[in-house]
């Protein structure tokens, strides 16, 4: 079956998330809003990994939190298994949300230091009433084993594990409720380079074994290429390019994608020396007051006058490839 024929698991339609800014002694005077995400749309098919890439402050994590309904979107719709999450009641949402889990960037910060690894992994089983007694510990051992940890370590505390092992505990905890969809929010950025590949391999192995679907959030395009079937590039709350992984890496069309790719080093020194580099100038502007027209124009080496006036639309380039740029 081609990827396009696979069933859609997650659909995000015109998602917008604004955070109001307040001033005054009692913080009651609204003085503006942070436009964290605007008009973002994409689908993720069953068993697929969609990479979501961009510098920090581009709205990637906010998009993930909106999907998990940790934020209530300002506008737009989010469908999971065909159900509109924004219109579900509390109990329906709770039930459906257990099939969506998240793996965080900082494995240490996300684990309770006063709980043993076994209790951390087993906590969701208790909350959702999924296992009790001997069956509970069997399942905890099974989960630890699944992520490559020795079940005999179940009585140890998070500080007794290495960074990579702590991330494995976080993954085991996410798997406890047998989810079908996992948001991996920069899951390897805080890890040593030598450990990163091990965690990526583990995630890929688990995806194949359990048929998982991933949204893989990262700022580094090299990691995302390896993991993803398709990649969406975000800049200042907008998707500026979305394509299949191969297409995006072989034929990047948006200047921002080209700049992100140029920042990825090539291991061959001769190829690296002969490569043209598009260096990204400056920082991502504030989402409180985004630039007019194309939001990338203050940093774009190909900027024309028209780029300041009107924001380009996301245009279809054929073959699942869409770009938001007047040059294309
Ligand atoms: Fe650069 Fe203009 Fe394209 Fe924006 S629309 S990316 S400023 S060329």
C-alpha cells in the first residue's frame, strides 16, 4: 500500500493559537497577543512519522500541545481517529487522550525524582486502571524490557540512571497505556551524541513492532531526515514548506529550509568544503509583532519589495510538496 492510501490518524486544520498578553497592576489589561501558531494544517497517516522542524520559538511545541489538548486552540480543528478533539466532553477526551502520549526533551525534568523507575513506568497503569497486583509488575517489567532496560533496575531512582536510560524510562512510561500516537518533542536534544543514535534506533524499532505513529519535533534537520516519512518546516508560527523527506532534502525550495539544511554538516570534508552555504542571519523575530508580508523577509537573502507587502500562500508543487514563497 502506498503511504498516501494509509488511513489518516491525525488531522490538524487551520490551527491558530494566540496567547493574550496582559499589563497593569492586576494584569487585566490585554495589550496584545503572542501569535504562536497561525493557520497550520497537516495530516499524519497511520504508522507514519511526520517531522516538525524549525528554530526554537517557531511554534512546534505549541502545535504539539494543541494536538494533545493541553492548550485549547484559538481557532481551527484537530481530528484524532476521525473525532474532533476540540468538541469532545471531558470524559471522552480523557479516554481518547490516553491513546496519545508525549516523550519530552528533558528526561530528568519530566521524571519524578522521588519515585522509582518501576513506579514511574507503572503510574499510568494505575491511573487508567489497566493492571493490578502481579499483572501490574509483569507489565512494568515487560515495558522496561521493551525499551532495553534491565527489569532488575525497577527499584532504582531517576538519579541512579544515565541520561539515555532516563529517556528510556520516559519512553516506557509513554508506552504503558498502549498508545497509537506519540509526540516526540526533541527527545534526543538533551542527550550525548553517542546516545542519540541508540534512542533513535529504539524509537524506530518500537514504531515497527507496535505500529506507532509519531510527530517528531526537532530543530535539527539531520535527525528528522532519518526518522521521518514527511517533514513540515515551521517559521514563526507558519508552515513554510512540507514535503516527503527525500523530496525536502534533495529539492528544498524555501530559503529558510535551504538555510536549515546548509547548517547540517556533511561528514565528507571534500564535499563539505565545496558546498554553498546559506547562513541564517539574526534571530527569529518576536511572535508578538511578526514582520509584515512574508515573515521570513528580514532574514531572507532573496527578499524582494513584494515580500514585505503580502504574505505568500502555501502553494502546491505536486507530489505532496507545498511551499510558501513568491520565488516558487
Ligand atoms: Fe524570501 Fe520573499 Fe520567499 Fe519570503 S517570499 S522566503 S522573503 S523570497
